[in-house]
């Protein structure tokens, strides 16, 4: 039995990870906005610092 055959048998015996969350049919705008707020804040601060240098 070759190394590849042994690996294939070992991998076949393992369970694969399953995605358990389901799509709930809703658009979560508040979650998206909340996730984008830190990046937006950083961009505003960077813009302000660049404008202060001019």
C-alpha cells in the first residue's frame, strides 16, 4: 500500500466540517454598517491628517 493510498483512507474516515448556519432571508443592514464604522473612522482620521499637512 502506497503513502497516497494510506492518506486517502485516513481522510475518508474523517468527518468534514459542516456549515450549520442557514440563510434567514433578511438583509442585516445594521450589522454591515456596524462592521464598516471602524474603517470609515480610520479613513476620516487619515484624511484629516493629510489635509492638515497641506
